[in-house]
C-alpha cells in the first residue's frame, strides 16, 4: 500500500501542475491580480493596503522552502 502511495502521489502532483498550466489561471473579473511584492513595489503596496482599511484584507506569504 505504501509503495502505491509513493508512486501515485508524484504522478498526481505532476498531473495537477500540467492541468493548471493547460487550463490557465486567469484572475476572476473584478478581482485584482495576485501581487508580487518586491523592495521596489513595497511602498505602493503599503499605500493600497492602507487605503482599504474599511475592507477585509488578507496577506498570504508563499515560499518554496
């Protein structure tokens, strides 16, 4: 059973990545695209974040490590 899982899991992950790329991943209408925050864009992000103080805001940090 464990051997099947070890074989199937990478295949499922590869399939998911292939489908994600093939089907596309556009931002829904009315929603701003995901922001890539760098040192150069941090001040603009900070201003936008502060302007939306009356709305719910979520920051998600993703790291490959």
